[in-house]
C-alpha cells in the first residue's frame, strides 16, 4: 500500500474492467444510452499524449451510405488478408472481425493533420502520435466496458481510401474504425485466442532483465 | 444503463482513475510495494493487441550502469529537442521531463522482433503494433495510479542507441523508458498544460461528423 492508493473496492473495479474488456464484433441493434457517446469521447480525451499534442480526432459516422462504403472497404481488405494467409485461409475467413453494419455507433479515429509541427518527445520517435491514440482508444474501451457497451477496433482497411471518403486533409491518417454498441454478452476470452489463433504468453515471456535474452524471438503466429 | 453495466461505484472508480492518472517525473526514493511490478506488467498484458500478436516486451533495468547510460542518452535528446525549439528553448529546458535517476523501477518497453510475420489487421496498417503497445502502457498507467504509484513515459531517446545498449534483435524497437515509483503527490494537471504549453481542446474540437470540417488543422503548438 502507498499513501496515494485507492480503496480495495476501487482497485478491484479497475481490475475488473481491465480483465473484462474485449474487442467486440457482435452487437445488438439497441441504441446507446443517453450521453454515452460523449462520455466515451471524454474518456479518450483524458488520455496522455506526447508533448500534450492531443493528436486524436473522432469522426462520428451518421451517414448510412458512408457506413456502407466503409464496410465494403473493410470486406475487401479482409479478403486480401485471407489471400495473404494461404495456410489458414479458410480458418481466418470463419472468424468474425467486425460489426460495422450492426453496431449502434460507428466512429473513425484519425491522427490529426500538422503533426510534424509537434516535436516534443517525437523528434526521434515520430510514431508516438500513434501510441498516444492507442492510449486514448484504450481509455474509451474501458469506459465502454464499465457501461456495458461493446467496442471493436477494426484496422482492416486501406487508410488512403478511408481518408478520401472522409475528406481528410492530406497529412491526417485514419487508424481505427470503432464499432460501438450494446451486446448480448461479452466474450470470455479474445476471439483469436478462443479460435486457437494464439495463446496468451506467460509473464516470463514478456518481462526480461537488463538485456534481450539471447535466441528469443517474437510471439509465434498460427499461420506460418 | 445497459444490462452489462457495472455498479455506479465501480464506474466511478474507473473514472477516478482515468481522471487522476498523470505522467509523473518526480519520485520518492521508496521501493514499490511487494508484488507491484508484477501487477503492473500483468495489467499491461491484459491489453488488446492487433491479431492477438502481443507485441509488448518489458526490460526491467536493475543494472545501475545501464540506468546511468539511459539517462545520459535521454539528457542528450532533451538538449537536442531544446535546440530544435529556438523560440521557446529556455522555457522548454525548465520543464522536468523525466525521473530516470530517482524512480524505484525503470522499465524499457520494446516492440518485439519478427513483427512482420503478423499480418492480421496490419497488412495496410503496420503501425498497429505501436498502437497495441500504447494500449498496454495505458493499462499499466491506470493500474499504477490505483496503487498510488507514479509512472512516466519518456520518449526522448535515440531508439537505435537504446536498442544497442539492451542488445535488442535488429528488428525489435524500444518505444518507452518507463519511470515507476512512489510519489509525494500526483500533479493536478498535465505538466505541459500547467506550464502553459498547451490547452486541453474542447470536445467539439476533437469530435466531428461524417467528414473532416473544412479549414480545420491540428492542435496548435506553443513553439511555432
């Protein structure tokens, strides 16, 4: 215990959220509760960002033609991915990877334009903007779980095509199509784990001391 | 309210954590509570990752020479950044950006090697590995806050130099030096905000509808 620790009940609530958050792809047709979308964006906006640059922008998709076009692009990329995994093509095609047409709300998360002006903490690591957007979406994911709302991060798309669809400035970049909605049930485990596409590594496989252990590679894939 | 919503108290605990988490740079000399480091890595490991690739690896730095060398590199990059911000050079140098020498525990977060084998959700967006690591560190940050432990993400370093120091495989990449330790107090606001380097954007500045609003740029910087 430290002087600034939260109560046991508060800490348990956080850990429950960390453990029960899932990437969701099945949604009920019901709308979100009143104010939920604004709360989720507020949670994202509480994230840390490198040099306080706040690189995250969210486009709420309310135009059904736009939603259909986003879905069409994701479906094309899903098939292109399957073609790139010949050893497990059919298995991959059985995994549901998105709920774009069913979810109550669809957001596209975008890295803002003019990021190159922001140098603090990015001079040698420009990808810190992506990391900051990751932190923001994780906040949103956790806030959604506490409200009983499912969120799925879809990254199967051609960023240039999505940028054109949404009229993004040339130096902005879409990084996530976020499917958000009520769900029948949260998956007990990640879908790719459940479907035998990978195992959660033991802690000893991700925590080392002082230097990289010789001969150790990355996480194995299920499709080599 | 949805059928799967947490209790009001649980939701409030999550929001307290989201609001009170800070990027910390001042640390007390006290060690972490028993088991805390393992809990923080466990929290990180509960994060989502694209295609379940789990790209995150953490190197715990227990060698004081290595810690000193990491600090030297960060200090050099801090000065290089100041030189790149001539209009606010002196102001920038007054902001404390890291607590590498004082913090109880120092971790380097690394993107694993052999990431190019992982295609699912990354064929067109290879930077999804960085986004996944961002999610993991955000989980760790929140778990630390609930325990009353401060965490600071330092990205002022030359990734190649740090990779060499830690004997990383050629295709692994360090993305964060994480300073972790007990603190006297958590900052009420982000340090860069407090020091007048930026303002938190209003929600209307980060949430748009269907398309990018014409003429809107990125977050202003304080040093143009």
